[in-house]
């Protein structure tokens, strides 16, 4: 293991992450805990790998795409009762659920200098982007999605494990954007990594990661019913009151599902990298 710290890069990382953290806080994309978690993820990604600013830019693209999808028709989602709380501002659990695996892989690349970690990173960020895009856009789907565990069964919009053509398209779009960003930035320095190769990594891992997300969401994730508005929800609290347990495992919430699915996205990206 060879590893060195470049103090100038660390300084840059802290300043740039600090700036973006402050902006995200002001724009209410994150709350304070989410901002702190974002600083940890951002600084790891910026400082550990060589040319970490490129990796950081990929994370930034995720951040912007996710914020755009979350804000898109926020009012309509809020009226439907399934908008993100607090105007969509993300807390630390959400930041680590989406960015924890990516940060871990960036540190791995910095320690072991192996592009396998880079592939995994694109898989993790691609899955997080794809999943957020699909989750948010499906809330506006005019027809009910179907459960991935039983495609003949319609489920209410916003239900974990629900799939629809619009959601699948958004999944592909989210992975595509991350693959495109990685390719344009030239994160893979070796010449055999052309456009098709990077896209194969991003699209296959995003699709697999999101499918695992839906399967766990439809089967193992804890589901609750609100005692006030009677809506089925993934939250242990709804309308300010504790909600009633219906099914799944109470400990498995959306953030844990996202963490697992970004891990699976990363793993499948590494496999594609090794096979190509
Ligand atoms: Zn409620």
C-alpha cells in the first residue's frame, strides 16, 4: 500500500466542499446534519483519489440531479402527501445512505491505486442517482405502479418496490447522466475505457442496483400506516404521530435499503469492469 497526502489538495478539498456545503445548506437541499455528512463524503472523495476533483464533480452531478428531481413539481407531490419532508432537505442518514459507499470506494482508490474502485464508485453514484430520479418522478405517474414482487398487483404511488415504465426510464436516465459525466470528465485514464465501456458500467450497475432496491423495498422493508391520514408509509412517523406497523422488518428503512442497493450497484460495476 502506497499512500501520500497532498496538503494542497486537502486544502482545496476543504475549501470547495465547505463552499458547496454552505450553498446546499442555504438552498435547503440539506439540513445541518446532512451538511456535515456531505462534508465528510465530499472531502474523502476530493482528497483520496488522484484527480479527486473529477470524482467530486461526479458526486456534484448526483447532488444537482437529485435536487432537481426532488424539487420538480414539489407542490403536486406535497398535495399527494408523499413529498420529502422539510422541502426535500436531506439529513445525514440520507447523505450516508446515498454517498457512504462512494466515499468508501474513493478512499480505496486512494490507498490501492486500482481503477476497480473507480468502477465501483460510478456504480454506487449511478445507482443513487437512478434510484432518486425514479423514486421522485414516479410520484407524478398518472397510473399506479406495480409491485416488483408481484407484477399483477398495483400499489399506490410512492410505495417501495413499485415499478413502472416511467420509473424504469428515469432509472436509465439517472445512470446515463452519471456515466456521461464520468466519461466527459475522463475519470478513466486508460485508453481502452471508451464511451461504451463507461456507459456499460453505469447502466448495468444502475439497473441492477435499482432492481435490488425495489426487491428489498417490496419484501423486507418495514411498512407502516399513518394513524391520522391512513396512508401507507415507510416512515415510523407520519402527520406528526407514530404510525402503525403493517409488514416487513421494522429496522429496514429507506436509508438502509439505499445503502444496500448502492453497495450492490458498486459490486455489479466492479464485475462489469473485470469482465470487459
Ligand atoms: Zn399521515
